[in-house]
């Protein structure tokens, strides 16, 4: 019988013991002695489960040897955020496409790739660039936006092999937008802005794109205002989704089914 407060319980002994350890570490890094004291588990049991969780990437250890949440949990949380991003983006992109007549997309950065998360395009349902399409994050307006606000070490890494420079990234940070080739559709032009959740780092890039003549047909001030407003609306939707309490369990404990300057 453990003494830790249980937020989650499955009724399966070993899973509940593992959950108890994760709940402890979720609050703060903990050495094995603290896991034992707070969980009420025997030391050999706590050690065996903690090491198993470490092997699965659900726990890891810091420089002081304390157990902390592992990288796999961070990756799962990140993927959950991007699932919310895709859902929240659909109505925003539809509105932006209707207003401008241009392809509208949300892209995120994954390693050295830029990946299309959501799209609304001319023709049938965005099939010109299917969701999930990936291109190297080394060129184009969206790549500039996705890298410009990263930490210096990540910027240095991202510039390796890139077709843009640190000076161009600095310019993007100052003006708040980027314009350049659309790497998803060769020959077209993209205009991109960052998407943020409150004061958090940039989580995605929102872009509109089209053939040069089509892009020029949309007044620059109207275009920049529409894209900036859409990015702000998407950020607000994500913030509301993040702040919303989780849905209450169903039967048997199951959960129910700013504006930038105009482009030159």
C-alpha cells in the first residue's frame, strides 16, 4: 500500500506503482530515497520500477542522480500540443483563405525539417500540399520564421547548410514576418509570420502563398493585417485549449469520445 496521493489509478498493481513514482517526479526531481519515502514502496520495488521507467524513456536522471521526467514524456506532450495545433488551425486557415484567395498553411519545425500541419488551398481541400508534407528547413519564408526566434545554439545549428544568413534571421525578428520562396510549391511566393501561445516561444509558422502575380494582386497592407490577425487568433485558440480543464471521465473511467509591418 503506497502513501502517495494518487491522481490516476488503473487497478493494475504494477501500473499504479509506476504511476505513483511518475506523480512524485512530476512535482520535482527526486532521489531514490524520496521515491521510497513518498510512495510507500519497498526500496527494491521502487528501484526496479524507476529503472524500468528510465529504460523506457519515461524517467531519466539529472546531474545529481535524481530521477526526473524523461524525454519520451516531453515528446508525447509536444505531439499532443501539435494535435491541438492542427485542430485549432483548420477554421483559422479557412477564414484566411476565404479572405485572401491564397493557399494558407501552418507549418512546424521538426529537427531539420519543416512539416505542414494544416492547410487550406485553392481547389480540393488542400491537396496541392497534403498535411504531413515535409521539406528541409534550410530555405524559404517559413523556415526563416521557424528558426528566427530559437535559442542561439539552435540557430547556429539551423544555419548549417541553410540558404539564409544570421543577418536575415535578425531582420525577420525585427519586423516580425518573412517573405520568400514557397518551398512547398516551387515557383510560388510565401509570406509567413510566427504563431505564439501567450509569451511562449514560437510554436509554428502561419503562411499564405501563391504565384507571384496572385500575391501582388492582394494589397500588401491588407495581406499583412490578415495574416497577423489569423496568427494571433490561432495563438489565442491554442491558449484557450491549453487552459481548458481535461474532460471528465466517462463510464468505467474512460474519457469521452500583432500585426507586422506590410511586406515589401
